[in-house]
C-alpha cells in the first residue's frame, strides 16, 4: 500500500497477534488507511476507525487486505 | 468519630483516555504511589470525599484496551478485576472513555459489564468529539448499556460534581450480558467460579485463560487449571479472537444507535500537519536532537544553581550541628554520617525534577509516541525497542527512575536489555568526578573561540557511556534468548497542549520514588562507610592522633593544619584505609595507589563521594595552603617518580573507570527488584566492573 491509500481488512495470518490487532479495532471488514511510514520505512502509521496507531511492518504484514 | 462509609472505586480505560487527569482531579495531592503486591507495577491510590458522608478510595488502574494483557501493567488489571477476594477488588469501576474514539473504549466496558462489576461510564473529551462533528444520544446510550453515563472534561474538571454524585449513589450491576461462552464450557466455568469465589462466569472464563498470570492462585490450583485447559483443549487465542469480534459487533450496534455524525470535519488536520514535520526524515531527527540537547543543557546548567544551594546548605547544617552538639560518637554519626548522607541524596533532586518535567511534557503533548516511532527501527538493530529511548534519556539524570521507566516495555528481552545497559548512561553522580578529573588533566585551552578542550573531553565521556550502552545491547541481543515476540502496536495520540498540573504530579511522583528508593540505600551505605572511615582496628586511630599531635607541636602547625593532617592520618588508619591498602595490588596496574583505592571503596554508595574522599585523604603530610580539592590533588607528589601523582595517564584511567563501573548500590537494588532476583544485578556488576577495570588498565598502560 502507498501512503494515503485505504484498504479493507480481510483477515489475519498470525493467530497470536490477531487477538491484539482485533482489540485495537482491526476488524475484518473494516477499512484501514495507511498514513505514512517512519523515515527509515518502519514502523508505519495507520488509521483504523478514526484511531491512529503505529505498528511495525512485520506486524502489518500479518493483516490480509482487500482493495 | 464514626468511620464514614468507604468505597473502593477503580478508574479503568485505555491509555490516553484522560484517566490520569481525572485521577488527579479527583484526588488532588491526596494520592500516593505504591506497588502492587508481588509485581513491580506502580499503584496509584488516592482518596476523594464524594459527598458529605461518603469517602472513596480511588485506584488508578494502568491503561489497557482489554483484559487480555500484554504488558506487566496490563496483567495487573485483569488480576484485580477478577479476584473478588483480593484487597484491591473494586466495589465499582469508573470507565473513562475517549469520546473521539468510543469504539476502542467500549471493548473494556463490555468486559467490565460481563465481569458483573457495577460500572459508571465517564465520557471524556466530548468537546473534541464535537469538533470532529460527532454527537451522542446520552439517554439512549444509558439505556443500551444499562450503566450511568456522565459527560466530563477531565482537563477542566467540568462534569466532576455529577460524576462524584453518581459514584456515591447506589449502583446496581448492569443487566447486560454481551458475551456468553460456549454452552459446553458453562458447567466447567460455574465450578471454577464457585471454587474461587469469583463474582461472575466471565471471571471464571478469564481465570481459565490466564491461570498462569493470576498471582492470587496457589500453585496447585494453577496446575489443576493447566491440566483442565489441556483436557478440554482450550485454546485462549481462538476464544479471545471470537470474543473480540462478537463484542465489536455489539459495540457497533450501540454506536449506530447513539451517535450522529452532524458534520464531517477533518479535525485532526493539525496533528497530521505536525506529524509531517516531526516525523520528517531530516527535520524529525533534527528536532529530536534539539530537544535532547535542551534537556541535556537544562540538567546541567539550570539545575546547577539549586544544587549549589543544597550543597552549601547541608555543609552549613553539618558544621552548625557539630558546633552545637557535644563531642561523642553518636553526634559525630549525625554530623558526619547522616547529614552529609541525606545531602548526597537531596542534591540530585533538581536534576531529576527537571528531567521528568521534560519527559512528562513530551508525553502529555503526545510527542513521545513520535519519538518511539522515529527511533524504533534504529533501536531494534541494537536489541532495544523504540520504548527504550525514555529510559536511556532518563539515565543521564539517574539510573533509578530510568530503570523504573522500563516498565512500559512489554517484551521481556527488550526490557531486560534496556535495564542492563541503562547504567552506562552517564548519570549526574558521575559529573562531580568527571569535573574534577577533567579539570586536573585536560588543559582549559580553547580549540576555537567557543569550543573548549575540557568541554570536548566531558562530551566525549558521555558519548563513550552511550557507545558502551549500545554496544552492550548489541552483544546481549545475540546472547539472551527468548520465545516471546516483540510488538510495537501503539496509539499515536492527537497532539495536545500539556496539562501543567499533570506534569507537576509526575515530577512529585518521580522525585519521591528516587528519594525513597535510592535514598534509603544511599543513606544506609553512607552510614556504614562513615563507620568504616571513622574506626580502625585496635588502637591505630589513637596512635595516629598522638603522632600528629607530636608533629604539630614540633613544627608549630596551626590548629587548622593539624586538624587536616589528623583527618587524613585517621582515614589512613581506619578500616576503610586498611581496605584501600588491601586492594592496592589489584589497582596498581591501573595507576592507582591505596589512597585512590579508599576513594573507590567509599564512592560505592554514590559516585560523587569520590571527590570528598580524595580531598580528605590527600591532606596527609601536606600543610601548605592549597585550599581547593583540585589544588591539593595537583600538588600531590608520587613518591616513586617524584612527579605529580595525577598524571594524565592516571586521570584518564580514572575517568574511564568511572564511565563504565557500576559504582552504585542503589541501582543494583533497583535492578534486583525489577528483575526479581540477584542474577542480573550480579552479572551487571561483574560485567561493568570488569569492563571498567580492563579499559582503565588499557588506558593507563598505553599512556604511562
């Protein structure tokens, strides 16, 4: 995804991490916007249901998205 | 007087929801920080008079999104809310919710309701939500959730009277049940609930999932639950996922019914604009460096003024007391042991207060999350974590609050490495040692019109400590094994102006922690060292006194000179002096004599004691008028070479030694507490002392 793009969450690849992502509001079917990445490319800042948070690229990679 | 009814009320909510502001509003200065039993999590407790007859004990729980914990701080929340027999189990909970983001806040609320704890919902930041164009139907919200809802502004305190009223009034449990576990689990859960005297089926469900994190359970019970979970093939992650999805489904329904988006405004524009600058690949780092530089400058320049007052004040107090007290070992203990000991603690308060003022402001504004964001990737290369930045910066003032600040790091390995390397950051206690040694061996020439050689040397020492910290982290990264994954997942809060009273409370809290945690160790050791330095084996001390008195009469010394020589002779013949001579063979290769050895030993309570000790010990045999410590050290002659004692080689060797050595008992005590055992402080002591010794050896041998 490029900065500014929005996608819909389809599911998760990592069961353990998915619990934490779910409770932060990453729900399958909800849309997530990629805001910007840190200067070194990692971590990234995203918005999910009006809530900004940062996560590492490796963590973001466990989220499956639909465009 | 009859005891008024006493309610225990817990404040819960996600981080950045305004929970701490509300806590400060409710309790004011009537609060204290303790520890939850068995774990090193700060427990904030305060009292609040709700109305004429009701007084409540308020517990500020650590911020958490749900009762599925990740960090140490969060684990305590689920334990407190589940263990109905525990001393911290609340009678009711006030859930503080950020109105701009109700969805995330309601997750915890639905869990509270399922735990059957009477709950009040405090909607905070309604003004911000209005800016974002959101409005809420409060009556509908109350009806849907069956809990009282109060709109508050935790920053200004509006809505607080209504909240207090609701907190004091009778509060039934909500009739709502959001999540029901699978039917097949119900009999098992009911049995657990009855056995452990839990308040709800959901509490039993949590216990079955998190048995290994429930400290209130006795070990056999944990084993039983482990076996049970294994037998029925109970996988927490699967259930938690399904539960969360179900809860969010419910929450979405409620939100659809109560919120109306009256306007679609991009209210976070300012935050995004600031982020563009503050996380910019060049400006972001430059601004961060500038802020670090300002902190650094303030710690050393602004703090210097009150520190000088404190230093002078305690010296005056000491001499005043020795004037009014009669002679005797007990009064000597007070004037020479206890008063300077307390002074040695109080003198660090200005630096610690200034440092935490900065850190607290950065946290209040929301900038700290950006620092973590900027630094995470760099820090991870060294086995650290973006969240290690705050402890490392704090290490410049004092390692004790710095190590306590590592509690926000959820990954144990990252946290352990941060704890291990933080004492390498040159703390303020090293500064007096650095100042005197640099002053002695580095010329005060200006390289350019503004760059001073001594300043460069001092900066180099700080840099060296930082490099040692980073290098050690890198080694530990490869050496310490873990199966636990490291997460970052962190909210990026909206920028806000800091609330100054919150900054004030943080400064008070951290200063208190330092004074009472580090203070008691420093004081205890100061007293032990005073005894070691004031008493000697057999009648060695009396002999020294007789010898000096005879010499004084022979050479017609003034009373002042006699006293100084006597102090030095007595120190030489004391237990501390014997110890210094005992370790002399070990430190001779570093260029030190037994006099420096004494200073090394006495500075174990706090490094700055080094200066006081050398100034006493180097009075031996010299009666010329060299009043300042520096002057006396400069005049000291090495009997073997006939040249000065403090050659550049000795000076630099000492500087390097103090940069690396773990010369601080209080830090070791804190590390023991935070790592729950002697293993890590022992390794740390051995490693840092070893590194200090070898480096100092190399420096001396190369330069001499």
